[in-house]
């Protein structure tokens, strides 16, 4: 009786309870994250991946020539990106479907890891794996093709952990070879894999049942080869990137680097010493904050589970801890706690968080709470490694609104966890302080943004008598150099502030902007003038990404922004429009359809909230002509009762309908009431 008490009870069909629970979580996660796969599109960073995958001359060139990013050493990840492009091309739903399958596989691997750690309490392992599968922070990693970096890295890291457990148990040549392969894949998938060098010994120290002296001697025979591999990995980073972090980065030059091989080891030591003793930058401080959050949650779990008695109370406390972890990222929206900049970098820390709360729960139930302290540092290591050296955790309101908007949907019991829509609100170009309707004609020419926009500029425009002034926050994706490094335009420098660039504003709107955003037309202007119908993806084929200009998106000869695909897109600014002062909205555009020419229906939504949330109650529909000719559409907003009830309107969204093949937006005007 004593032996059967600790075993999991199988169901009548022969399926053990932990596996059945995990299967339920897998099905629910597939529905939650995959219900809108057919309508997914590419977003912001995705075009970087497509550009590299399309132009890489060889499958192995992702990180070892100018086709790959210069500050990462992730050949495994970039090979997966290259393979995806070769298989799926520009089929966005297929990319997202593969990443969803990888996410489900990660949940399965995570369960296997926890089951190895707690073989007598696999129900807790299934519960923790299910919480990880459904964690709301996965909205961005699963909503962006570019967000799959952490999903791929997590797959190989978990596979390496399982391979280590299997190799220790089997001790065969095949198992050791498999461990070596998975470890190398984890290291070269993302830098986070280096955390295995510390996590594996940590797990062994607290899992062993032998005497400490005999156990340490056996463990060292396994750890030393792992550490040698880790040192070789660090040396390869110095060789390829010029340093451990590679902040500037450079293409791989075997001939030049080979002459400096004797100094590689010294350079690695210098980098390590620098990171240990130089005052911490803001980004590193942010990493420590995230790690301390996980550490605090783990301590709370350990203390709480040590005070309560009974399985029911333990499960209740376990659920409360999960809610704390789930709600924590949304707290900055209400002015509480540090703000997390980009939720896709929290995919791997979520593993640590779930493991931290699962470990004391399992240890408490299995009467071995002394092991709890082992697992507390796991979240600190995973969180610190996964953020990367250049992530900034200064308060950024948009990311808080992203998570807050997601929880708003959950609070209203609306099962619409749409990663794609959520990501659209997160990192598209926007006027974060709003544009003002100024000038003689009282019209506003809005900047337009859409899901296919490859840049992410944060800008504010103000209509003035001399021109349109646009401040650029040069901080996103590395496409835009800092303001101090940008050559001054042709205008008088005395008219320019340090962070402001003045454009000549002409009545025709965006098509008549006569200078680029960065003042770097160079030879690209003539090339674009002869090919005005380029889509953003095609623009990347023209050359270096860091030379993209506004004219890449607004060609001089055609005007407007070239868009393809049926995905709805947003129109900004965050305009602070007083509804009672605006009579109608005028849109001028050309639209080509994928079906026979003729009228179709489009819709414009508006939102009065600071975080854009669009509903059927706040919309205006109009017939859309798909003949490719230029049409001007005027929407009578003032005649709609719901519009008149609004105090201020902040956001607009245009949905051109499912039959869109290509659209050129030339002009958007808010027309005030005539006085």
C-alpha cells in the first residue's frame, strides 16, 4: 500500500493522469495560439529575416558573411530561418504554424525535463508545462515570425537538458554523441544556451543521492567536457564577432583573424573581466531586475508552501503564484514596477518562472524541501541570459499597454488572444504624442502605418508654416543611426535642432516630400524612381538595410505607400481628435483586387481609448473599387450617433477587406465642420 500511494493513477484507457493533463494543455494551447493562423501576416522585424533568408548565398552563410546580422552568433537559428524560407517562401501562415508546433514541442520537452527532476510527482510537471504553454507573454513570440528566435533556442536548450539526463543514465557512446550535438545546437541557436554550463552542474548537485565526495568526482568527469565546449564557444564568439558580445560586429575574415589567434584567449579574459568589474549599464541593471523578480517569486513559493498544509491548499497557493507571474508584466501599465520593453525576450525567462514555482510545489509534496534552493537561481540565469546585452528596460509605455490590452480581453472573458493583432499594436510606427490639426486649411495629412511596414519609427509631426517637423528617436532595430551621426540635410543647419529634421511640406501630402528621413538619398533615388511599384520586401533586395530611406516607402514618381496582402492595417496618428470638431474622413487611394474588378466593402474603425481597441460598434463602411484607379472616399462620421458621443478619438484602423491584392494610399484628411 505504501508503494502504490506515491504512484500516478492511470485512467481507464490506460493513460496516466499527468499525460492526460498535458494533452489537454497542448490542445488548448493549439486552439488559443492557432485559431487565426490563416489570417496571419508578416510584421516589422519579419522582413529582416526574409531579406537575409532570400539573399544568403549559401545555407551556412547566415552568420559568417555580410548577409547575416553582425552582432549575433546564431548560425543554427539562421539556418532554420533559411530553411523556412526555402520551404514556405512568403506564406506567412505556414511560418507561424511551424513556430506554433515548435512551441507545443517545447511544452512537451519542458514536461519531460520536470518529470526527470520530479519522477514521483509528474502531475506537477504537467501543470507547470501547461502554464508555460498558455503564458500570455507568448503573444509576441508567437505573433511575429521574428519572435521565433527564443522558441528555437528553447527547443534546443530543453533537448540538451534531456540529452544530458539520458546520457548520465545510459552512459553509452551514442548517448554522449547525442548530448554533444544537442549542446552545440543550443549554444549556436542563441547565447542563452551558455547558461547550460551552470544549470547542468546545479541540477546534478541537488539531484544526486550519493555521498558528496564520491558524487563530485563522478560529476566532474561529466562537467569538464561541457566546460571545455563552453570555453570553445566563447572563443568562437571572440573570433567571429571580435568580442564576447560583439557590439559593433564584423564579417568573418579568416585570414586576418588567424594571425591574431594567440590573442583570442586574452581577449576573452578581458571581456569577462570587463563585464564583471565595470559599472553595470542600464540594460544589465534591467536584466538583474528581471532575475530578481523570478528569484523573489521562487522564495515566496518556497516560504508559502512551507507554511501551508494539505494538497488542496498547495494547489490554491500554486494557482495564486501563477496569477502573480501572469499579471506581473501588466503592472507597469498602472505605474507599478519596472517596465519590460519587449515581451518576446521573455519566452525563455517564462521557462525559469514556471520551473521556479513548480519546484517548491513538487518538493513540498514529495517531502524533500531541501532541494528547493537548487532551483531558485534558474530563473535568474535564464532571465539574465535571454535578454541580451543591448536590451533596455527603461519605462516604455507601449509594451505595458500591449500586455494590459491582452489582460483586458481575458478579464472580459473574450477568448481572443490574437498574437498578430496584439503585436500590431505593439511596435508599429506611431505618433506617440499626437499630431495637431494646424494651418490655414485645417487639414491633417496623417502618416500611415501597416503590418507590412519594415521600419519602426517613433515620430511626432506638427504642421508649421515653414514645414513639417519630425523628431526621430533613433533606437529601433539599428536601421537608423543616432541623430548625431546623421549628415545634415540640404537645409540651413541653423534651422535644425539636434533631434529634429525639417521636411518641406507641400499641399499634395506624402507624395511631395522632397527629402528622405535620414538625408541619405545617394544613388537609391534614381533607382527607386525607375521602379515605383516596389513592395517593402522587394525594397530590401536593393541593398543594405541601414540605407533604407523614406523614399523606399514613398517613391517620388508614384506617391503613397505601397502595400500588398489582405491583412488589415492601422492608420495613425494618435491624433487627440475632438469628435465634435471633425465632420468626415477623406481617404484617397488606389486598390487592386484578387478577384474580378468591381465594388467591395471596406471599413474604418476608430477607438477613443489610449490603447487601441476596435469594435463593430465604432466603424464606418464604404464601397471600395478594386479597379486600380485613384478614388477619393469621404466618410460621413458626423452623421453617426456613436461618433458624436465620443469626446476624443485617438486611433483609426482601415480594413480594406479580404479581396485586396495591392493598395496605394495617397492621402488621408480629417475634415472639420464648416463654420
